[in-house]
C-alpha cells in the first residue's frame, strides 16, 4: 500500500511526458509555393486584377484552419485574406483574384489563429500601365505560330499588346480578363476548362468584350463545348485548299498601298492549308466568303461580338503574301472595350461622380438665386433709406447686421435641411450590363457616416468580388507623396467562398469608397432596341421597355462611336429625341455621366438608361447593414443596328474621327481652350474616319466633311482631302496631298466629295477612311510675335457624313 502513491505519481508523470512529446511533435502548416500572375504573364499593372496561386501543405495528422494574407510592399489599396481548412496530412491548391499594387515585392503570410507561422516572398514584374488595346491569346497547341508584331508603322491600325494563356490559365470570373479588348482562341485544350471558366468567358463577351476564333480545328472543338451558342457559324468539316483568292486580294491591296519594294508572294500553298467549311447562323455579317462558305463572319452576343476566321491568319504563307496584317486589321476593327475600373479616365471620373452624390446636400441654383435676390433688394432698401434721411452710419451698421442675419439664416436652413438625413448613408452608382443570360456590373459605393463606425459588409452571391477604387492618377515628374486611405480588407472563407469586408474603418464625415463586382441572373429581354439606317435619317425604332425597368424618372442615352443621342421613355416606349445642343445643363451628375460616354469607356453601340437607385428591381449585391441606400443605376442594354438594302446615309454620330499622324495626335492633346501655331508655310495633318465595321463593304458615292476650325488672325486657309488610310502611314506630306482625292464642292465649312465609286477611300478590311487636312498661310509671316497673332489656329471638330449603298438582298442586322 505504501507504493500506491508512488505508482500513481509515475503514471501522471508518464502521461504528462506523453502529452509534452505529442505537443512537441505537432507540425504547423506551411506554404509550399505561391505566385502572382496575369494569366501566364508575371508583368502586373498597378490596381488591376491578377491571380494569386498558392499551395498550402499540412504535415500534421490533425486538420487545421489557416488564414492566408497577401500584402504589398507599398501602395496597396486592398488587402486580400482567405480562411482555409486543410485535412490532416493533406494539401490544398487554389487561385484567388486579387488586385495588384505599384510594387514588385509582395508577401504571403500564413496564420494559424492570430499567430503567423510563415512568410513567403513573392516577386512580380511591375510594368507601366497597359495601353488601351490588350489581346489575350489562349493556346495550348504546337502548330500555332503566333501573331507577330502589330505595329502602326507596319500598317496595323493599332499597337496591340499580346498576353498568352492556356486553357487552365483562363479566368474563372469575368473580372480576371482585366482590360483585354479581345480574347483570341487559337488551339486551346477545351477539355481542361471548367464550367466556371466557360461561364466567365460568356460573361466577358456579353459585357462588351470580343471573342475571336482563328483556328479551324479550334472552331470544330468549340462546337462541342458551351461556347457553341456563341459561334456565328455551324462548322461542317475541315478540308485543305491551295489558295484563297478573297484573302489574297486583301494582301495585294495592302502590298500596293504600303508601297513595298520587295516582290509579293501570292497566297498559294501546293500542299494546301486547312480551311473550315461552315454555314452561317442567325443574324450577322459575313465579311469574306469562298464558294458560299464564310471566311470571316461576325455576330452580336450581348454587348460584345464573336467572330471566326476560317483559316489561321498567322502562318508563314500568310505573312509572305502580306495577308496577315490586313486580316488582323479586320479582326481588331470589330473589337470594343467592356466597362472596367482599369482605365485612368474612370479613376478620375468615378470619385467625382460619388462626390456629387455623397455628403451634405447643397441648395439648388434656383434657391440660391432667390436668396441672393431677396438679400440684394433688402440691402438696397436699407442703404437707400439711410442715405435718404442722412443716417449713413446707421445704414451701414444695419447692412452689416443684415448680412450676419442672412448668413445665420442660410446656415440654419442648411442645418434643418440636412438634419433629416440618416446618420449612415451608402451612395451607389451601379453600372450594369444586361445580356441574354447574365446581368453583371460594378456597384460603386461611397460609405458616409456622421460618426466613426466599423461596419462589416457581406456579399449576397459567391461570385461577388470586392475591391477599393483605384487612387487618383498623379502628375508625373512632380515627386509628390499621395496619401492613401487605410487599405480595405477583403476576406473569403472556404468552402462558402462568400466575400466579406470586415470592420471597414469609416471616419466621421469622411466618405469611404469601394467597388463590388457582381453577377446575377439575367432579366427578361423579349426583344432588343433597334437603330435603323436607310436612305433618310437614322431612326430608333420604338422599343417597349421591359416591366423590370422603371418607366419614369429615367434618362435615356443612345451610345454611338462618335457621340450620344438623347432619348426618352414615353407611354412605356423608348424613343429618340432631338439633341438640345448648346444648352447649359445645371445637373452636374448628368453632365459628368455624359462626359464618361464621350470617352468610349463603354461598349458600343448600346442603349443606356439612368434611373434612381430606389427604382431598382432586385436586391443589392452586398448586405449593407444599417446604411440607407441612395444613388443611381446605369443600365447598359445591347443595341442592334439594322441596315436596309440599297441607298443608306451614315450620319456623324456613327463615324468617329481620330488622329492618324503624330502631329494631329499632339493637336488633340492641347485641350478645349488651347490652340496651335503654324510656323511653316504649309502643314499637313492626317486623320482617319472610323466607320462601323459592319459597313466596311459600303459603296461610297459621296462624302460630306464639315470642318469646324478657327483662325482669329484670318491668315490661314484650311482645306480637306480624302485618301486610303494606308497612304500616310508616316507623317503626311505634299506628295500624299497630291495623290489624295480633292474636294468636289466647298460650301463654307462643308467639303463635299463625289464620284468615289472608282477610287473608294474606305478600307474594306478595317472600315477606316483617310482624311487629310491642309493648313496654309495666305501671307508668309516670319516675325515670331506677328505669327503668334495671326497664325494661331484650332480645330474644334471634324464631322463626316457618308452616302452610299449596301448591296444585300435583305436587311443586315448586327
């Protein structure tokens, strides 16, 4: 019995030792690998979407719950977290959409509870902001030779930047495509793509993106995937052909227009090259055909477009025959830009839009006018009475007291007016794109509170993404430090995958901005609005507004390539109304919205409907707690263009004029209140009039170009000529002017060109028409001071109207 306590003590010692050994043997989870990429490219652009790929391993036999946190060395506006549960002796791999920062150094931190167990460094390439024209090529095959260099100096209509991806690398959310204007499907392995990747690609197109299939084998495989409903053709078979005369003619025209010295090799391959035989489906435009089979065909899908090219335009035979560049000029001329937060213009305009709607209400212009009128009348009356009875001092004291009383009354009225405002307000600007299957968009929030608060927002859908707005762009070369708000923390929990923004720090009377990217089921659209072109004026067919859209308090805009046409909802139908040009709009929010429309930041053409947030049908993309909601919804609806066969008139809103030479590009950057100075006897500027691509085969009989130019010194002569756009790839000179088509009739500022059937200046590949502007001195002025007085000039606008015909058997719809 004496040994019993000792035995019990030994047992407890053994148990404690065992527990100690077990605790010492416990292994923490670890990061096995991580990377940050945009598809396959390590080059990132600040504040754009990228993919964080991670590999987390749990060597312990017990399951573990971990939290990964991605942080940037500097400049991050959003910090992304994710909570994962890993089983024992297992690992987990995944990809997460995050926003990049202006740095090359990132850290992926691994936490167990609040304890950090590992830190992994991630290095990425930080490049300059990408241009406005991005192409994403999806390819897994070995036979695709690549696109080469698309450079305007070599005849390309744009300078395109290409990023590569495989089928596995395709984004699983439409936001992952970033600012890509076109996704080119070469020879991807479609069987490696998931349902979410196919869905993201469909969303990308119906939001305004462009999808192009350029491989016959790839088109045949796509017909057995969910992408079949996008194809503009029904593929039949692939056969080998030795020549393709319609495309060879494009190469010959391009070779002659570029004045190449080397001899061109015709497009002829004795062993043959693959060609897809197919049948057109539904409405669309066939740009080229061979024996009744489309070589290139396009169709509309939502706000975007889908095209196929029946043979690979990037082969060695295509390049030697000079067919590659005109083929890509045609393909890229159809692309449009989906709306996104990546463009610098949006980073400037969106905070301004939110600032108009957020905070305390400012009295209207009419109320301020009435107050000032009453104050002025009373003030003049007091001063008049004082001077009439020679009580000057009393009059001035009374006037000062009157000013103090009016100021106090204004502040009291403003206090009473804003006392009814809720203590917490969420201002929303929802930019939504409605397509045939989905409705997706950006809900941009400005959280405003009268007191400090730390709310938690939660998404209403697993596909919702949350991010902070890009900061305002800075002026280069100044070296100033930009103060950024505290980064927004965005967290996801596996397996629910619901996005949350926990404990947002909102300071009193200081708005906090963020954006929510959402995807919802589509609302019914029985038919689409139609814009009809005929020999007369362009008309918008009356369109019955669906029941889920409001019928009152709605502003309607028809977004065209070169302007905005106003519309209205009358008796439940959407109709066009004449533009009220020259009127001063006192509604600053509507004016700011229209400024966004003119920057081509939205897919075109489209019908935009702007209405108050309280008329919105459906729930918000996030749960906003006790925040009251107000703001506006901008609904983007696909717009169909219908062209009647025979004579048509293409008005200026559909033809955009852009610079085609360096001097004209510099002229466009001078701003609305700045001018230019002519120092040489004569100067030539090159422009390109961009027609809708569906009208590139139009037979033009007459061009009317209206030149709005000013020269206060009246010493300059302005003249206009037209030519093929490739006639002045470099800076235009006198030889270009002599070879161009001269004006047939001049009526003040209107220049008319007739009899263009034989030598049409319109490129059938790109839909571009060259416009040359000549500026000549009447009297040569050498003195610098005198030249600044009489040779100052400015071009305000160039408006183009085209008259011609479409040789179709029936209406053309796109």
